[in-house]
C-alpha cells in the first residue's frame, strides 16, 4: 500500500506521508521520486503530520531526495514527531533539513505496534511445539 502522495507545484515538491515510511512503501516512493531527477526542484516538503514510523528504508528515501533531486534542494519536514526528528539528527540528516512544528506524538516502534495491536484487539495466542498434533 502506497501511504504517500507526491505533488509538484512549480519548483516545489510536496510529499504527504501517511502513518509509516518503511519497507512496504519507501521503495515505491523512491521509484515515484525518480520521475523528478534532473528537474529543477528547489524545495522538497515532507508533510509528516501523520507519520508515526520511519524505518531505515524511509531514511534511505529521505537521503535519496537530498542527493538526487534537483540541485541539492531545500528539504523541509513539517509537523514532524520529536522522535523522528531525533532519529534524523542522530544519523546526521537533520543538519541539512529545515524542521517546522516539531510535535509530540506517539511514535510506533516494533514492540509498541505489537503491544498496541494486542491491547486493542481480541487476540488469543496459542503455544504450539513443532511436530506435535493439536489435542
């Protein structure tokens, strides 16, 4: 599922992100962005209003934008969660990104997503040993 929308407005590219930018949709976003390589893109705005999860695949996509689009366009993250900002800062990308409205949000981590799923759904877990029949 492509959890993003890309819109070109003159020399600005708006990328509206969904809840996650990870291995399920980051490659598709990067593929979509290849259409803009060599175009006169001056600014790339990531709308992170809904973004709760950013994996290494998502980070590679942000890095791709920084390196491949336009002539090193200005990169802006709007409504970014504090944890995502800190991740971008930790890996060294934050220094080349302008952040607007860093917010407190509940960011989904792998363990959190499992806990949230089990807490919000009627889930019954079964313990089975391989090679044994159900009794």
